[in-house]
C-alpha cells in the first residue's frame, strides 16, 4: 500500500517538476522495492506512476465581490448595464470553467450572458414602476 505523507493539492503541484503528463493530470514517478530476508538479501524494483487528477475544490470568486449599478427607468431593452467577472482556481477546463446566471427578485427585468457575464435589460422589460 502506498500512502501520501502529506496532503496532495493539484493546484499546488508544479507541473514542470512533477512530471506533468497533460493539463488535466499531474504525476509522481516512484520506484517500489521488494527485499527478501535471505543471505545475501535479494531485491527487485518496479516503477510506479501515480496520476493526480484535479477535483472541483475551489468555488468561483467574483472580482469585485459586489456590484452596484444605477439605471435610469427609461433605458431600453437590451441596454448594457454592467459586466460581472469571476474566476475559479481549479485549472482544468471542466472544473475551472465559469458560467453566469441571475437569480432573485428582478430576474424578469434583466438578462445575463452565460459566457461573458454581460448584464443587460431583458427583452420587453419595463423598469418604470408606473408602467408595470
């Protein structure tokens, strides 16, 4: 049984010195040895490669961590409001990819581009409370 002496964190492994095999894996190359108890003791070795796969252990982080925008109630549908941006420290495409969506009060008034994070006034939205 081979066990890790310390915790292994994919993001902290240097891909240049840990035997990077692809952007999605890091590897350790070890040699296991078996020694008998005879006289003289004889041994044999075998190469062991351990592949470490990234897990989704980092949440996306927004920068900045809050957005506040003032919008005139007469802006037209489709008007650009702001762009939100978040990054994820997981380096692999499937764990580190970020997409955006809106939730909460007002989701009928605004839209967000899932890829770019651009927030716009939703189609057919009326922001003027006197008209809704």
